[in-house]
C-alpha cells in the first residue's frame, strides 16, 4: 500500500469536525477567574526585571544590592515565593509579594517511566493543561517545553491536536515549566537540566510574542547556553526568519516528515500555506546567519512516509542544508491505527542518509508506559475531566 492510498483515510485537517466547544471546556473544570494585576517577574527578560526591582527598592529606600539578592533567589535558587528569600528583611519580602508574582502552575500529574523519562502535566490558573517532559540520555538531561495549550496545526500524527487548541501560553507559563522542572529534579536528587527543546505542545513560532522573551530568559537569566536550546517548528516561515536575525545561536528543528510537498501537505496542513520550496529557502537564510544548527525531525510511519524512494530525497534536502536528521519511529497514539516503520526500513533510511554524507540517528521512543508522546497525557486527562468520547481514528478537532 503506497503513501497516497493510505492517507486517503485521513480527514482533511483544514475542515475538522468540531468536538470541543470552549463553553463545554470551560464549564467542565474548575477555573480561577480572578485577575492578578501583579506582574510576574519571570515574564520579564533579565534587564527588565532588574530595572523593575531597582525602581521598587529605590522607592522603598533599600540599597541597590537587594536587586541582586532577589535575582539570585529566582535564577539560582529557583524560588517560587518571596518567603524563601531569607536574606531579605521580612518587611521587604512582604512588599515584594504585594508588588510582584513569582509563583508556578500546579502539578496536576507527575508520571515516571521505567526508562527514566518524567512527564509533568501542569494545570494553569485558568484550568488549561500543559505538558513538559524530562528526557535523560547518557550525560544529557533534556527538558521538552510546551508553548501553547493544545495546538491548532492539525498534524495527523500528533496527539496534541486531538484535544484542540486552548490558547497561547504566556511568557511566565513557558519559563516556569523550566523552573518547576529544575526544582523537581533538585528536590529528587536528580542531575540538572542540560538542554531545552521547544518540542512539546503547540507550535512555538505561532507564539513568538511569548517564545522570544522566554528564550532570552532561559539564556540570560538561567544561564542556559543558546546552543543548548532548540526551537521546533512545522514550518512557520516568518518565525524562522525572525529567529535567524537573533544574535544568539539557538538551534532549529524542522518537523519535516516528508521530503515531497504532496505527502507533506497530507501530514502537515501548514505545508499548504508555506510550501516546502519556500520553507527550504527560509532554512538557508537561517543557516547562512552563521553557526546555526538545523535538525530535520522525520517520524517514520509504516506504509505512509517510509517508501524507499523517499530516502534519497530526504538526504538531498539535508545535505544541501548541512542538517542533522533524527529518524523517529512513530509513537502510537490513542485512536490512530498507524504503526511505526519496520526496523529494516528505518535502517535503510539511516544508511541512505549516511551514504550521502548526512549525519543521522534513530531516536529511540521514550516514556511509552507513561503516555509521553506529545499531547497524550493531556488528552487522557481531558477525557477524564470533561467526560467526552475520544474521536475516531484520523478525525482532527480544534484546528483553526
């Protein structure tokens, strides 16, 4: 069965059957409707945070070194309340609490896999559920962050779109995923985070207003090297170009999944808006900005996008851009009958890539015993919270 024949069974992602109404979503869970007007300090890039704190301390007649004390508690000690800042007078801690916020979302669920993967499902103040995943691999510990509650991209192989698109995450909601995960690791005697990837729920470059400041905060505030931070995208060309002009050398991962336009459009609806030739041009601009690593993510789905003739086409795109290729066996998701490619087919792709001079690796699936595929834990929680049925295989919901 060829790719086109198999994909005729998939519903059109641009015309989904809407099964998640916002009214039902909002009434089905307890929501915090209060508005807290205090600025969250982790929504401010470091220079802005220091400026606000200097103004606050000066207005209270406090010495300038108080600013450094506060920022050290936030960035180094990962404080989540001003009460933790014990080298500040109690009156100053109380004043800070009246002026600012530094809190974090509630951990709705923490799941630990036998392979060491840890998945957090965070509940935001308004009830939205967001995932992050800690993934150990050798001497690296990677945190996979979410940038949106749900996703509107409608990719046919991803569990996140099943729950629909909730909303954009704010700057602090992204950054506190990092801080909360780092605190959890510290409290549980685990090694610290070495790398961050924006590969969780949502399309990062569709939320650039929050993602760009979050990148700056992770890099400049939490001192995470830019080369250790990677932003993933399904191909939002304006966002790629914006990332290319930044001075920091953040990495970029493209969710490619097919080296040809027609098949890619069936897997990734955004292909119709940003066609592959234009996308490759934008990636060349990113590469030419200097020292920027590009990775192709290629999910291998049996009899869908693993035809042998696709391998040299993938190799050609990767060689042209100097891109690294991750071959990812499809991680089965609920209500989708696809299977991962057979090992010999994955090995054929790997050999073809390496024979063409392209660096490639086969990424081992992680956390299958804890629903670690992107969006799975949230989808299961939505079923339990909202009591609604799962969609049929191939049915897409909430795509805008």
